[in-house]
C-alpha cells in the first residue's frame, strides 16, 4: 500500500490532524504481513515478552541473548584468561605453585586424579555432603532463633532494653574466637563446628530483622490500631510482612557468613568437610585439592543465596509488584 504525506501533516488531514496521520501510517504499516511479522519477531526477542513455563527452549534462547548473561560470560573468560596467563605463560614470583586452570580442570574431571579428589571420587562428595549438612543445620537454627529475637527487639521496648546491649557486645566477636570454648564445652566435634557456624549467621539474622521491624512507618501501626487490630493481628499482618524485605536480605548475608565460618571451624576442629579438604591439601601439598575445595564452596554459596532470593521473591510478590519489577 502506498502512503503519501505532505510536508504539512495538518494540511494533509485537516479533520484528524497529526495524530490521525500517525495512526493511519502505523495501521497501514501493520497491515503489511512482512512488516507485521518483523514487528512481532522483535517483540518476542524482547526480554519483557512473557513466556510460558513449558517453553524452556524459548527461555534458554532468551537467557543466552540477555546482555547481562553475555557480560557475565565475558567476565569469566577474562578472569580465566588472566589466571592462565599468570600461571602458565608469564609466571610471576611465588605464582609457580598455583595450578593453571587447564591442569586444574583436568584433575577435577579425571577418573584417576593425582591427589585423590575429583568429580569421580566418592570422598569428594562426602566432603560436600558433610559441609552442606552442617551449614543448613546451623542456618536453620540461626533463623529459627534469630528472626523471632529480632522481631522481639524491634517490637518490644522492654526486650530491646534488656537484650539488645548483650547482642551488640557479642556480635563483634569473630566466629573463630568461639572455637576453643565450643570444643571445650560441647561433647562432640560435630556440635562444636555447627555452633561456630551458626553464631555469625545468627547475629546477621537478628540485626537485619531488628532493622526491618524498626523501619516500619509509625503510620502503619496507627492505621492498624484505628482498624481495631489486636496485638497479635498487628504482628501477623503489619510487623512480619513489613520486615520481610530486611529479613531476606539478612538471610542472604547469614548464609554467606555461615559458609566462611564453617570453613574456619572445619579447618580448626573438623575431620571432614570442604574446609578440612582445603587444609589437608595445604598440609599434603595437594594444591589442586585446595582450588577444587574453594571453587566448590563458591558454587555452593552462590546456589544457597540464589535459593533464598527465589523463596523471598515468592513470599514478597507484593513488594516486587509494588516496585514495578513484575512488569
């Protein structure tokens, strides 16, 4: 279809003005099958175009084409290229003991590794299972105790005056400083490692929950009182939902500090786990095992934080929709 426009849009269409001309051009363009097909393809390639949960191929293609994914892949490529350059091509002083990534990958995927640890060795997965069980046990205990305590500190003036100074006194103590006391007072080494792991995550959970409760505007509490809410209703419908964003931020921090506290506890008093694997690799000069343990810790920590974010997004859909993130 041919479209002709004069230099003066209003003169060309005195009844409808410029808006009518633009609309007519747009509608006539969409009547062209080729143009409409090209327009739909561009929309479907957009990251905002919705996809059904069953269309995993479309979601995979969109993920690959996402600029953030491409930049992340490029960042990893640069990181591993520099690692290989500094360990295999131009080796600075004291870098000669660091395995290059190609050799490390070969050892990690070998069925007969030089130092006994690879993806095919059962001992590797035993260390992963022990560390994961310790972290999630400590994390569950810290959340079960820390979140209610944080709500109590933020909601009750009496509880805040009695308990908060003690929390602030104990919180700066490093988790590893508790190792000797835990080993001496607890009957088993396993319990000592778990206690050292949960201490850091406990304080992170308490503090972020407390800040979440304190961040709730006073007007919300007054509105709840005007609506006739009892104290339990205020807790259930105002305090806890209002503090959830801070709580889940604290949970992500707590999971991260739980992993590095675990490694310290396993290095000092453990006889298994990824921390013990790293220490054993140091004492036995099994350097690939050190890097295998470190990378495994990074992957497990990332997965744990991503899982918490996913659960938080599900429970706080109202919050993300309010900020427009669901669009």
